């Protein structure tokens, strides 16, 4: 199965000033494309840190998805960082610059800065979007604004797709993890081709656990779900 790393760039994410919704959205979307996400990272707006991290991850996995840092303010350093990661310079993409100037006629030269991309990269644009994203090697770079990132991602989703979607079976039980830990352990042992997770919550005096089984193999998922559902039913009472 293809593996991916998601890199979200921004001091505002590290400080908690902005929720990292891009990381969560991309994790779900890549799973639907049959790509296993092995790491989601937040990296500061620092050229050297972004460059070294992306360089390391690009050599280790099939796809690296980067979001954020493509605007024109001093803390937007992702274009420079990705160029450094690949050991290349930056060059203006003339047709992209022209479209940006036309789209942002109030300050055309400010917008045109966004067209300085790493040499050898392929620009990614969306209608009415701001800063373009780009692809270089196995690294896909998108803006940080969620609406623009999501729309731009869809323009390359087909080429990122790597197989069957990673599907899930999930149920929520009114119980505690300690009561069903043995069932979860046995499920993982009996069905090593699936991922078994449990996510507890406690609200209004009620303990609940959501149990999730995931796999890109429909037969393996069906077999695991077929075993774990009655086993959990014997241990507790299903809510949904």
C-alpha cells in the first residue's frame, strides 16, 4: 500500500491559534484514495526546518503533501523551503504570473510573487484562487486556506490514488475500554490485515467507546467485522 506524510506549515498551528483542520481533512481524503497516512506533522515557518523535514520524508514514503506558507508575507516561506529541499532555485512561471496579475489587479506585482516556484515544479491553480500550489517529485504543495487547499487537491486526486479506499466498520458502545480490551486484542491477532482502534469518551456521566476497524481489503474488513461485532455484543451493549 502506498504511504504518505502530511506536512502542515505554520507557527499559528504550533501555537494553537488555528486548528489543524487541513491535516484531518487530508488524512480522510488520502484514505479514500487508498493511501495510508503514516505521519501528520506541524512544522514552523522556518526554511531550514521545512526543507530538511520534507527532504527526509520524501525519501521515505510515496507521497508528501504540504500545506501552508504560500502567501506573500514574511512568514510564508514554503516555496523557498521546498526549493531548498530539492536543491534547486526558483523561477517565475510567466503564464501563472500573468494570470495572477490579471486576477489581482489592485496589487498585481504583489500577487505575481506567488508565481516564483521551485525550478522543475508543475504549478497547480484553481479558478479564483490565490497563491498557486505545485508538484515537484513526489511532493504536492497546497495553500493553507482550507477551501483553496481542498479544491486544489481534487485537481490531482486521480494521480495520487493508489488503490482501493481504506474503508471502515465502526460502532459505538456504552462501555469502558477495559471491558472490551480483550476483544480488541483478539481481533487484531485473528485479523492482522486490519487496523483496530478504540476511542473512548465520557459525557453526562456516560462512558462510551467507538470501535473502528479499517482495511483497504474488503474481504479482510468483512471478515474482521464479522468476528468483532458479535464478540463485542457479548461483552457489552451496542448503541449504534
